[in-house]
């Protein structure tokens, strides 16, 4: 598989905001390269992965998205829309073993799983290995781009001689901080009584964290085991693709490559592949389009650079008291804001939402 080296070193993502260039990357037998994209089943992972797949497809690559039947409705509209634009994208499904994983039938996305069963959901991803491997044997893609929560895809890809890339939808900075804290004795473990903060070692800048900002995973053995497997799988992978751009964090992009010593490509912001509101709305199912026009109209009426965007992701769950604290902080900022609160709080919105907060 010589062709993937050519592709990765010539894939130009620096102009994603301009119309796609008329180019096509060819495999070793003169056919279009095919890349499999396998996102973790959560909106915050699936949406940027769909954007990445569309970005690859805009450069002439056949982009195949792999997911489970319960997530097909979130993915198919975006694929259909891309194909109408002349791209080559398709969807392949593998069964999700809900019963075997100890999950209710139909729980195929992290947002549909009760908090007490989330570790079951994380463990269940390993049960996707056999059907995913069979897909690879049947279709022989040129490359795999999979989420970090699928560490076993590195072993499957290596066994089949297919390069695997890890997709990080966050940043080089967060990845470098995580690497620093997990590949040596955590500095917070040596804090003296009364000390609350520590400096993350080995970074380009002085980054100081509170002990309370780092999770105590010693009692979370299952989760820590998953984290360890994720880190090990990155070492076995061809490299990492990051939803970031060099000008945003040049020191940390360089640090990851030269100090951590891994291959990495910054290809973001991948959301710029969406040319209009319809493209953007099609990435997360019909609910993602609700209120979109109103939000855009409201944003257009605000002063430039004045609006706060607050979102803790689709998996975060807060108690009512925490939601009230967040609301108080936003109000104290004095800025207009958009606050994304998905299934927020542990009761009705009226129990934590201050009067006048919602338009």
C-alpha cells in the first residue's frame, strides 16, 4: 500500500474555506483511494468525523462512514447531501450488541445511555471488533480514520496491513497536556498538604492546573484501563489527524511532533467544509436544525466578538445546583450569550433556569 504515503503528504487542507480543488488521489491500481471513517457513537465525535469525511471526499477520495443501525439516521442525510454535490460518500453498518453489552435495546449512542451504564457502553465498543474487521476484509480500504475510543482498530488495521489514523476533534494543546500527565508520575500526586495547584511539566508554556481539574482515576479502574489502551493504540497507529490549524496553536503542533514524537496533521476547522446552513444542519439529524435561522438572525444583530458560546458537550450531566452556578456566572459576565444545555439538570428547566434567561 504505497499510495497512502503520497496521499497524506499531498492532502492540502489549508484552503478548506474555498471551493474544493479538482484533484483526485489514486490508489496503487489506478482507482480512487477509499478511506474508512469510524467515529465513536456520540454527537461530539460523529459530527466532526462526518465533516472530515466530507473534506476528504471533496479532494476526490471515496469516503466511507461506518456506524451502527441506530446511528444511521444521523449520518445518512449528510452523506446524501454530499453525494448530490458530486462527492463519493457511502454508509456501511455493523450490528451493535446491546444485549451482550448489558444495555437496553436501542441504546447505540452515548447520549442515550443512562449515566450508570456509560462504562458498559465504553466496554461494548470492543464487541464491534469482529464485524468491523470483516468489513475491512470485504472492502479493503486504503486507510482507516477511527476515534480514540476504538483502540482495538489499531491492531485490526496492523494485522491487515492498512494504515490507521486517530482522529482528535479537539486540539494539539489538550492532547499534549494529556500526554504529559499520563506518561509520567502525575505531578499532583506529590502535592503537599495545603497545595492546590501544580505546573504541567514539559510544555512550551507554564500551564498551571488545580488538583480538582484532574480526574482521580485510581478508583475508576475500568475507565483507566480504557485510557491506557487508547494511549497504546496511538503508538501503533500511522499518525493522528487533528481538528485544528497551525496558526491557532503553533507551539503545541510542533511540540506534539518533535517532543512527543508522533506524526500528526492539522486539518481544521473541519466544519468549514459545510458551504451553507443546509449542509451544517444535515450533520446531526433533524434536531440540529431546530432554531438555526433564529440563532443566526440573533447573532447578526449583536456586536462583533461580543457573544459567549457556552457548551459542555452532549455527554455532560449537571445537578440543578451546578446549572444555577453556571447561569449566574454567564449572567455576571455581562455578555450576550448562546448556552447549549442538552437535557440539562436533574429536573424541570424551571427548577434551575433563572427568569428571563430563555428567549
